[in-house]
């Protein structure tokens, strides 16, 4: 009968114990050791079904309680995302309204100065206002485009 090969990752203490096991029982012991040494990994917000069964075995309704907690956390995250999106939209809208008011005010002053023989000063104020608005929209558009590209990657 061929001897079962030992796994390469056995700790030295386990190898010593394995050497003391009779040769006819080593295969069974090795299988048990390999079963015990199995590493399980899981990714995701929900535990796997086996873990839920284990929770239920040790904690009354443990799996159900865990799932309810996951659902509560998910609902909370969705609510927070909705609030953030709404606040960002409101902030953006208010900023645009204030920018419009300031621009109209500056252009009214520029028009009034130009009408009262102060064309150079009126032109500077009006031109600076228009250039500032154009620059703001271009920079904002580039930033928005960059954020969209980052989200895609």
C-alpha cells in the first residue's frame, strides 16, 4: 500500500503527531487534517448560507437577526445617498441663482456707467463679468467631465 503524501503546509507540530500515527491510519488522519485546514473566503454584504446556519445554531434566530441588520444598514445607506444627491442638487441650484443675480447686478452697473460717459470702466466691469461667467462654466464642465470619467474607470 502506497503511503499518502503529506501536505507541504503542515506545521512541524502536526508532522510530529502524524509520524506517531500508525501507517494504516495516516490516510484518514491526513484527510481530516486537510479538512480542518481548509480556508474559506467570502465577499459581499451577505453571509453565505452555511454561516447563517451556524449563526442559527449558536444564537436563537441568529441568521434572521443578522439579515435584518443587513437590511437596516442597506436602507440607511440608500437614504443617505438620496439625501446627499438632493443636497448637492439644491446647493448647485442656489449657486447658479446667486451667480445670475451677481452677474445681472454687475452688467446693470456696467451698462449704467457706459450710458453716463464711462464706457471704459463700464466695458471693463461688463467684460470681466462675462469672462468670469464663461470661465466658471468651462471649468465646471471640465470638472464634471473628469468626475464622470473617473467613475467609469
